[in-house]
C-alpha cells in the first residue's frame, strides 16, 4: 500500500507538473504574441503615416502633372514624421524630386523601373496593384539599408509615376519596437521572399538554433514581410517546475513510507488510521493544490473584523506583502479609499442575507504604494441563517488589462483629436448605401451639422448635396466605387444655415478580396477658392470690357476727332489762300459746320465718359410699367405715324432698383429703335414683357427688318456703328444704352433674324 500510495501521488504530481509546464509554455507563447501585437501595431502605424505622407506629396501635383510647392510640403512632412528620412516624386519611374536633397543626391535620375530585377519587380508590383507597396529592405543608392514605399499615381487612368517615402531600416525597426523588446529571452528576425528568386531572405543577424527555437510570426502584405519573435534556446521553461516536482515526489515517498508505518500497527488501529489518513490526504491535496498552487489570489477572512486568517502565495504576490504581514492587518486598510465605501456596502448586504455572494472590480494598495486593480469575488463560509463567521476572498490581478484599456482609450482619444485638427471633414461610409459610419467634428465647423445628425439618416449626405449637383455626384461616386477607383471631385452642399458650401471630396476605396468594403475620405472646404476664382473671372471680364471701351475711345480720338481737325485745318488753309469774298464766306460756313460736328462729337464723348466714370449713381425703386407708359407717351407721334401696335405685358407691380434718367434713356432708345427700323411691308408690332432667369429680365421684341448678327453682332453696341444705311442713324443710341446698363451692373443680349425681327433682353442686377 505504501508503494501504491507513492505511485499514485507521483502520477498526480507528474500530471500537475505537466499542466504547470504547459502553462509556462503557453505563457511564453502569449508573451511572444503580445510582443508581436505591439510590433504589428507600431508597424501598421508607421505604414499608415507613410501612406498619408505619400498621399499628401501626390496631392501637390496639379492637373498638368507638375508638382507645386513640393519642397514646402515635403519639409513639413519630414519634420513632423520622424520615421521618414526622405520623400520623393518619381515621374515615369525616374526619381526627379527628393527632399531633403542633401545626402540623397545619388538617388536622383534613378529609373526604378529599369534598375535591378528586384527593384523593378517591386516597383511594377505597386503599379499592378494600384496601391502603395513597400519595397525592401534594400541597399539605398544614398547609402545604408532602407525601405521605400511607393504609391502609384494615375491621372485620367494613365500612370504618371510614384509618390515615394524612404525609411531607414534601423529607424523602421526602432519605431516598430523590435529593439525595445529584444532581451535575453527573445530574439527577432525580419524576412521577405525575394520577388525574383522566390527565396526567403533574412535581414537581421541569425542566432544559433533559430530553426528549432519556439517562435511566433506575423505577416505584413503591404511589403510582403514576415517578422519572427523566437524564444532563445537557452531559455528552459522546465527549470521552473523541476525542483517543486522533485520536492513533491520526495513528499510522496515520505507519505508512502508513513502509510507503510501505519499498516504496521494493529488491524483495528490500522484500519482507523488508514481511513482517516486517506480522507485527510485527499482533502489536504485538493485544498493545498487549489489554495497554494492556484494562479489567482485566495484568502480566508474573518467576516467580523476583516482580518486575514489564511493567505496563499499568489495573494501575497499580488499585494506585495508577506503572509505574516497580511495576518497583522485587515482588508479595509489595504483597500483603496475611493473603493472602500462600495466594498463595505456589498459586504453588509451579504452579512444581512440580501445577497449570498458578490463580485466587483476594485483597487488595492500594494506595500510599495502602487495601485493594483483586481477582480474580487467574495463567498461566505457560513450557512444561510447562521451567524457570519468567515468568508473566502478570491482576487485576480487585472491591472495589465485595465492599463491596456486606458491606453487604448487614450490612443482612441488622440486619434480622434488628431482627426478633428485636420482642416477638413474626415469620414467613412458604406460603399453600397453611402451610409456614413463615421464623421469628424470638423463637419460642425464647416457645414454646421453635428456627427449625430450625419449618422441619424442613411441618406443624409445625398439629401444635403446641392440639388443641381445631386444626380451626377451620386452617379459618379457609384461608378467609381463599382470600378474600385479612388476619386477626387468637387461639388456643393447645403449647410445647416442654408448657405452653399463648395467641397473637394478625396475618396479612397478600401478593397478586400477584389470587393469594396469601405469608403474613406476627406472633404475640404474650397468655398473661398471658388469665390476667388469667380472674382478673378469677373475681373477678367471687366478688364476685357474696359479694353473694348478703350478701343472705342481710341477709335473716336484717332478717327473722328482727327477727321474734324483735319477738315478744320484744310478749310483754314483754303480761307488763307482764297481771293474771292464769296468763296471765303462759303469756307467760313463750312468751317462752322465742321466745328458744330466736332462739338457734337465732344458732347457725345463727354456723355459716355460721365456714364462710365460716375460712381455715385442715384438708385431708387422704380415702377417699370409706369416708366414704359411714360416712354410710350413721349413716342406717341412716332407710334401714330408708323401705325405701330405696342403690347405692354409688364405687370403694374414690377419694381426695379435703377437710376431714373438711365431707365428713361434705355427704354426710349430700345422702343424708338423698334419703331424706326420697322419692316416696310408690315405695320410695326412691339411687345414688352418681364420674366425671371435668376434675375429680372425686360424683353423688347419687334417684327422689324432685323439684322445679321453673324456679320454685325460683334460691333452692334459700338460707337458710331450703323448697319442699315438709314441716314438718321448715328450709332450712339445702343452704345449709350449699353454703357448705362453696364454702369448699373446689368447686361443686354440680342437675338435677331433678317426680315423676321429683333429681341433685346435687358438683365437688371
């Protein structure tokens, strides 16, 4: 029986030792996984920052394919991202732009598409995938090992070149945290399968027995890399359990010997001892295994005083006290003050019988003053209805988890803060429904809508696109998304205040397994740019108009005035040379006529100058219908003489903000011209009407002789321009009227057909 007990205990001990060994090995594997997770996070962050930098550099290229402000943007990127050593633009595969240039001169004019097989293969891989690909590690032309991220750029679906970032290998590994986690227990290795030879290449020093060492790996498809973390072969997990196991085996041997000694006593005593020893042994083994070897802290506590009666090693280790120190204190003194009230409230409910047990998250104060977070479970050891005696306290150290959650929350907060500082609206949306799943707070500054309003309706975005842009914008986004194409376009949205905001939307289609799974983009407010563009176009039109006016004045000065002065000079010479008094009087009469014509020309010129230079034009609300009736009364004789029919369809309540003198002159000129140039074979029919084309328009139509706009349209409103041979025409009426309309901020357009009639449209500002 002694041998049998020894064998049974040994089997139990070996089973427990084996489980312990498995736990140690699993802990090692979990630690390697945790390290790899940290490294992966750091690498992903570096690659995302590199992608953002490459995308920003690519955005410096204008529509003609020429970079603008490359050095300025590149300097900001390199200075703000300590991972990057250089940024490049590589048109047609040839490195033409590098920042900083100092130290990178040897990289200029390198054709990455025609360099070594490995470099060209990785460059072509980026073009084929149409997304950023990280080549290397390779030996850089400018020296050292490095990684080159190349983003292919396409304009009008045509390959332009690359936007590239260069990262030194040492900097990359340091940012990834590889050097930080290297110690005497773990080693790292970075590998990549050569795109030409298909062999796996290693870039860190190999240590002995790497092939047989326990390792974990993680892949990075953006660069086809694989990172290994391996346990150093000298690290022996079994050393942690061999000595406790040997001690336990010796204890089992001692137990077998004691059994042997018990069986030596008389049969009755031997049977009694055997039964008691077996029961005690089983209970002791179970309790000791559970209590002492448990991976969580366990303590028995006096429910009346809070004093610790019995504590296992894990409990002491979590709190940093020895068992003796804890037995001279109570749980109230080591509980964090902010958690003590809640802890006692639950404990009193358990003592009173309201709850049988409870569990909560609380903080303890370690011996060294540090705070430790634990998951606490309390179970009473008294039966229901009995007086409270003691209870079992079980604690699990969750400090690492709580700290990780706090770090994750802080990281999330920093990411959101960073996104909200970007001068644009960062967003994410479903590629099928365009339902926004994320929108940055910048939306409230630019458009006035909160993130909650954006996410409240699946069609919120489409509903608030400007009605004139909505159909083509939605159709364009749908086509580009279906074709898995990144798109950059401009459109208008209606802000919360009702104003129109111009946006430039840069959309990135996230693709997985050949299918769009997410849309991510940034909306940039370009309203000021659009206004500046509109003002620039307006200024350009104004300059053109001023040039035309200047040409008219130069024509007047160079032709009309010169003609008059030449006539005066010629007549003066004739007066001096003639001997006949009759001829002299005739010449003086001619001189008077020429002088009168010159004076008339100067008066006309003065009127035009007054119109164009008058900046204090009096403007007041005028009843358009009344002014039309007034003009018709003035022209009544002409209307009766020509037997003209005038149809006035302008409503009596139409008001225009205009200068009274200008309005009279404009109406008089256009209506009089309609009467004057009537068709000889039919009675004049003149129709006046008003309508809106975004602004009020007065339309004057007639059935007169019309004109050839293809021939005379460009000179129609020129000074002294006549086209019908009418001796009464001077070419001043339309010229002055157009100057008056322009001075009031309006415009006039004409539609005419020879023999059919003419229509003038006067647009009021």
